[in-house]
C-alpha cells in the first residue's frame, strides 16, 4: 500500500510540475455516475473517475492514468493505477520506458511494473526488450507476488506495405517457483503482413504463437483484406486457439472450453450512396468444446446500415443481429441515433431481442438509453442520461446517469 501511494503522489507531482519545465502538457479527466437499484433492492450511487496527465520535454516525457471508484450509500471505494510511466532517450538510437506500463503482446496486452528498452540498430529495425512484474488492476495488489514477465522482439519499421516481427516471452505466475508447464510458460512466435501494390490492394496477414513449455500452438490467425471495387471492402479471418490447460493462470477461455477452439469470420462493407448510406454484414463461426460431452458450433450474424447526414449532424444506424450457441439463440434489432449541434448533442439507442434458452427460460428484453450533452467550454463537456431495461431478470429497471469530461492541453 505504501508503494501504491508513493507512485501515485510521485506522478501527480511530476504532472503538476510539467507545465513549468515541459514543452507540452496535457490533462484529461472523466467522471461517470449512476443512480440505480442493485439486485438486492438497495439504492446505489457509484462514481467512476478517470484522470490522466502527460508532460513532454525535449529528451523525456511522463504519462500517468488512474481510476477512482466510490459508492456513497454503501461507502465502498477503490483505486486503480493503470499507467505511471517515464520515457526518455539517452541516445538517438535508444528509448527507455520505466514504471507501470502497457506491453502489447501478440494475443493479449499486459500491464507490468518494469522497464522497457527499444533499440533502433538500423533505419528499418527495432529491438524491444522488457521485464517486470505483471499486474492486474482487477485482482492484483502491490503486496502480492504476481510473478515475472520478460520478453523481447525484433521487428521491421518504416517499411512500405510490409510488417514483420519475431518475438519471445517468459512468464512466471509465481516468481520463486519453477514448474513447467504449470507455473512457467515460454512463448515464441511471429507475425507478418503484406499489401500487394495492385488495383484491389489485397492485404494478407498472419500471426502464430507457440507455447514451448506446454508444447502446443497457443494461438494462430490468418486473414486478408480486399477492395474489389472503390465502394466495396472485404475481410476474412481464420483463427485457432489452444491455451495451456495445465497452467496455474486461468483465463476466460480456459474456464469455458475443454479443448482447442476454431474461429472464422467474414465481413463486407458496401457504400450504397457515397457519404450517406453503407451496409455492413458480418458473419462469424466458432467451434469449441464447452464441456466433456462434446463439441458445439456457434454462429453470429450482424447486419448494420449506417446512414449519415453530415450537413445536419445526424447519424442513424439500424442493425439486426443473431447469435446461436450451445446455450440457445438470440434474435435482436437495434437502432442508434446521434444528433450534433454547435454546442449540444443528443444520442439514443433502442434494443429489442428474443432469447430461446436450453433451460426453457425463454425471454424478451427491451433496452432504451438516451443522453443529452452540452459543451460549456472548448474542452469541457457535461451530459445526462436515462436508461430503461425490461426482461425476466430486471423486470423494470430505471437508471439515471451523468458524465463530465474535461481535456486540457498547453504548449510552451
């Protein structure tokens, strides 16, 4: 706890001092609040506050992002530090990041307390090396032994139409324990994409990640983008996932699947009337093993028709969706509307769906959400919203919400 508050106050001090010594300074904040009734028929009033600061100097920059939570009636509170990072370049070809930061892996993104170094040995090469303790803002704390995450990657940069990278990482769920493949996992892999310089501009991409500790392919994806006509774009993607079931670190996928899983999706966008009307159908297929009883197929279809009247500030998106899995199926229709004036904006969405479940607890649900907002100053926005939900679980549920956001930027 002491380390948590030390980091918090250190970066608050850094951000507050940034305008005095930095060439650029930015701050952003958002407060979200909602008045509603909990599942136990208790009135709750939760507040979420998101605050971030960043300052940039000639040779260094600092960034911090955090969340505050408070429920006044129940006197519950929480605090999450998402990012507290200092980045500097001691050499022209070297960049270093120190502190709490996001590390983008191939199949996921992690938050670590550690150090990241990026070296540029050539104009088109970048070498990344990082190491630190992985943190989870939902379940982690500074007083727990969250293990170790270290890795490196070598990739192409500033190359026309081509992206390529090879990478490796080593994760220990408990720092002092050596136990393959339960506690220790080693991943190696790579990604590659290339866009052909021809009329339809086809883009091919793929990525694969292999778990050397469990001796299995953790994830693999291959797909393509295609533009057969100036008004038509096409995407198709195929994926495979087989997480290490023996690992101590559990994931949502490992909790709901007993074996490997297969996925496929395709999406097409047609520009029916340029600058006014599009139609975007999307279909995805999944095959997984939710229990020892056997395999199950899942289907998801979504068809949206975005309509824009930019001169009037009006945007409408009617859509239809269908989902089918081993638990049942859902048919639904949705309408999203947003209107923007000089300082005002309004948005509303209506959703209706029918549910057929394997438990025979069939249901219909309605949801109506509306927001009205006003820009007081250039970067200060206030908004109020209402939400109504009705189904077998909520019966009648009414919620009132508000949002306040402020962004500040300064250059010296």
